[in-house]
């Protein structure tokens, strides 16, 4: 197992998170169980913020709440000084309850409805406007509320410099696609001509305050050179709009998409092993930003970033109890009481998570097995062909690096209740998400009286 500051094994072979034995956590809180390390969340934030802030005077990390929308996690990051990148009214409300500063909060989305625009204007957060129609509706919302809406324009950059740089993603046909083609094909943002028109309208509209520009490369590539090329193109776009609109952006939002990696593998197809450090990202992106600003004679704007998984992925693990173990000539299957309901990206993104037996970390009696859940689906496979100690009923499986896009994407297939989550700080472990019951799952259903015997 790759060394990690918040994880260790004791001389009994038990896995510990900070100063908590995972075997005892499973006995106390039950399984399946998400566990979050508070020190790891804080440490990841400080490392990334420090890398950028040491190179640039005004930097805000607007945490991508979609990665992990647990209120306690967002509160920890707010205490560290993070802002929030929100999609929809639910994430706006999480940010508000967590105490995130509105001036550090942005609302994203390609199809925002009036209630969430009203919520954003009331809260005073920045709206990353995605299209002209949204711009007009936002102006009307601001007028109804008697407030001025602060906005960025979300761009769809052509990324011409990345035309010959390819990514592998099975969601596309064919699965090999250039970053430039990917950038043209997704649903977000405005091309420059539309953005120019949006800028003209916004500057004429007293209900709107045009603050800056936004672009998000997403987590398609770990290459810092690709992020630097994106920054160059965004600054070029800013210079073009500044000239044509007689306007200077006070803010540039560079989005997120920063990779997290593990030597044993992580992410789609286990591709994220060796990834850039926060300093590598910061050096490349700030260098490109300063060079572009100087070339175009633009002043330094406030810089926003929208990191998600890099801040929280390593902080989380999933504990699951081993049940039936099947061995035959056809294969070996280790069942656990978790499922792909709890690690949905295994299904939707071919995600790889490193696994080990939390009660026998040092055991070397290994075999190759498929780790599977118990739902009525042959595709409920959490990990294929994994090397684990020879498992038996009652063992405890730990799935590492699930702090991002696990709890926030859980589902309830087969009427399966969602797990609890505990937050570990040193030797303390506190419940931050209650475990669902079957009654919780079916409690929303309504039976018409005509169907009651």
C-alpha cells in the first residue's frame, strides 16, 4: 500500500485512519461505512492553496461541492478559507449552511432555472452565465428582487493548441478523442461570438455586474501542459473581449479538473498513478497566466479555481464486511455488504479504487478475486481481478480514496439503504451522515387509496 499520512497499519495488521482503528469503527458504526479524515481534507486544501497563493497575490479555491456534498466536509473547507462551486439549489444551500462566504461562491450549470437564479442573487454569489437566454432571465430575476446580479461569462474555448492531444474515454465513440474535439462537443459555455454579445448586453444592463470569465477543463487530463494551454487561450479570449467591449475582467475563473493519483492506481481504468503535484499545476498555470497578461497588457485579475476530487478523494475510505466467498474453476468472488450503489463511478466511469483487508493489511496469502456486491446485477463488481489475502466471512474490506464522488452519488437500487459516514479527527470519530433504514428508502412512496385492500 502506498504510504499516506492519515493511514497506517498496526502490529496486528489493522488499518488505522488517523488515530482510529477501522476494525473498531466498523464494529461501532456498522458497515458499509464511509470514513473521512479531517486532517487529510485540511492538508489537501492547504497544499493546493499554498501552491497557488505563493505564486499569485489573490487566489480563491471554490471547492467543487459535487465531489463531496457532506455538510461537515464543506464546513471544514470553509473554515480553511475555501469558497464553493455549486450546481443547483441543493449545493447552494449546503454552501450557505456551511458558512461559505458568498463572495467566494459561484453557481454553475448549463440549464439554471429561475428559483436557483433567485437563490443565487439573494445570497450574492457569482453566477457563471452559460448562454444568452440565461443572461436575459437573470436580469429579470435581479430586477424582481431589486438586487444587482454579479456574473462571469462561461466560455467554450476551441483549445486549438490541444487538437492533436488525445484522451481515452469509453464514454465517447470512438473512445479516443482529442481534447479540442471534447471541448467543442460538451454542453457547457458560449463560443466567443456569443460571449461577446452577452458581454455587450451585460455591460448595458444596470441589473447586471460583469465581473469576469470562466472556463473549466474538467478532469480529462493530468498534463500540466494542457492546463497551461487552456490558460493561454482563456487570457487570449479575455484580451479579445476587453478590446471589443472596452472592459477589463476583474476575475478569471480557471475551473478545476486537477488529478488525484495513487501508485497502485486510481480513476478511470486506474490511469491516475503518477500525477502532477499542486506545485506543478501552480507553476505551469500561473506562469502561463502572467505571460499572457503581460503580452496583452492586462492587469492581474482575481484568480478563482474550482478543485473537487484533489481536495477530498484521498480523505475518504469505504469499509465493507465480507460475506459469501465463492471459489471454483470459473473464478473467485468475494461478496461484501457494499455495492456499486455506493461507488457509482465504478459503473459510470470505469473507476478503479485500491482495496485491502482492513483487519489483515499485512497478510501476504494472496489470491486473485473479483470483489462484488450483493445486488441483483451481474455488473455489481467493485473491483475485478484484485490481489487480496485469502478472504473469509467476517473480514473487513477497505476501499481507499473514495472521498470524491462516492457518498455524493449513492443510489438505492434494490431498495438498498445508503451508508453512514463518520468524520475522524485524531482519536475522535463522529457521525456526520446517518445510516438510512429501509423505511427511509420507501417512506417517500405513496399508495393510492384505491390500491389499499
